C-alpha cells in the first residue's frame, strides 16, 4: 500500500523534505474539459464572443496559474518552472473545450500539481468568459495524463489500472474515428456477458448492441488489439485483458 | 554501443539537436540519417489549418519499440531515436523524427526508411485534420501499406 507522504508519523500534515532527492528533468501533463452548448462553442471558435478571444485568455490564465500553485496548495513546494504550455482544443463531439497543460522543470519534486492547476484555471477562465451566454457548462475530466522523471518513473493515465479495472473482466477501448462514431471511449464487460470466449465473439456481441454499432464495427479495415498487441478475431480472451478496436493507423 | 531512444510527446522538437544527441562524443559512428515529417497545409482537402494527433498510450510506445528492435535485427545500427508528437499542430510544425546511426551509410539509410514505413502502418496514431471546410479523420493510404509490404521478402 502506498503511503500518504504529506502526513508525518503522527498523522499531521507536513511539507515533504526533498533536500536529498536527485535533481531530474520532470514533466507532467494534466487535462480538463469544459462541456457546453454547441452554440457557445461556435461562438468561441468563430470569435464572436462578447468578452473577446476566450481561448487566448484561458491559455494565459493557465500559464499564470501554474506559477501561483504553491500559494494555493498548502503543502506544495515552490518550483522554478522551466516551461508551461497550455493547449485548448475545441471539440465538436463534447461539445466543448479540451484542455491540456504541460509543466516542465529540472528539480527535486514533481510538477503535476502545477499542471493540474494550470488546466483547472484555464477551465475556470473559459467558464467565466462564457457564463453570460451559457449557464449549463460543466467542468470535468481533470486528471494527470502523463508524468515523466522522478522516483515513480514515467507513466500515463491509461497505463495505470485502477483497482476496479484490475478486477473487471475486460476493459475495452475505442480510438479515433471509431470512438467518435460509437460515441464512447471505453467500457467494461464481464466474460460472462457474451457467449463464446474469443475476440471475434466479443466483436459479435458489440455489433448486436445497436444497428449503428453494427455498421461501424463491420468495417473490413477494423483493427483489434489485446493487451496492447495487434490481435486476430480467433484470439481467446481471459480475465483482466485490455481490448482495443480502432481504424487503420495514420501517423507519421 | 547501441543507443535506443523512443518518445511520444506533445512538445515540438529540434531535428538538429536530436541528431547531435545521438552522434555527440561518438567516434564509432560513420553515418547518421534523419527523417523529419511536417504538417502540410493541404492533404485530402485544401486549406488545412491544424491537425490533431491521437494515439493509444502504452501500445504506441510498445509498437515503436518492436519496430526499433526489428530494425536493429536487420541492420548494424549504432543508435536510433524515434520521436512522435501528439496533440494539436499547425502547418509547418514537425510531427515525427527518425534518426539512425551506423558505421556505413547504407545501414542507416535503409533502417530509417524501414522504421518510417512500419511506423506509418503499425504504430497506433491517428490524424484528424482541421480545414476551413470542416474537420475530418485522415484515411489510410494503400501506398503506405505497399511501402511496408516491400520489406516482407527482404
């Protein structure tokens, strides 16, 4: 079990002594999203917003917030950030704005609190600038996506499994255009939820859920992976497998 | 000594610096080949204003490792670096970098070519292009599949 480092032996709050920790190059990326009405998003994208350029303002707000993190979070060390980058992407599927904030430094402690603060304040700024035209905005999905450097090493949100995922039968992920077509990022299923035990049987089950799913999952180009390795429909699935379906890749 | 460095990142990179990182302090390297891919302002549709790259975290790194291993089996490499960006980019921004180093040029040239061909067909990255006439997901090209297939019998 991991210990809470911000508590001393008596259970009192303390600032962790990092004097003896090695100086390493560290980065952290956090994300957040602001879900809004499609009309509000259009206003932002087309620049017709009464308060001006929402994205540029939120980007600056995020950067400034990262520098203020130790003043807001009681046990957080003041850090000499070497870089703060805040990216705001309009996403018509949400609909809303997706925010990614990356902080970087060479130091003795991690920068995830700075990245989270930057993403959160950028989201708050989007909210502030749009609240006059949309009162149903929702700020959410705030988490650390990726961290590099330091004792815990490099990790991404997706690479860490939660306790419930470890118990769940199958974790199924969808990517890119297929994710948008199905309208879902991921879902969990038990092996008993469908008949058969292969990847092909799982696909048949997913296709039977909705007509629309049947159409999108029937593409001859559909690619599949089990535990992050390309797989064929004949592969047998077992407890705890991570399955993914996605369209042909287009990187490079 | 063989140095392998693979990274998926949001940030931009500098090809010159990356080449230097690989070749610096080395006297056993006779050739370095680098390939840099950039965002174009036209593709399936004209007037591409930006591009968003999505990937499958975890699997991407593993797929790139496997491609690198395969290249190291086929050619005598002294080192290689693969960098691939994700997130939002604009025309003119670099997306991908492959640097290969070897004692003689042919190994570095062929390995770099091979890595790009397989990266384009095996690594789970997807591009969405934003154009003045709307957003769309880039479709895969048969020419990329053919380029990768030519290595099968070699």
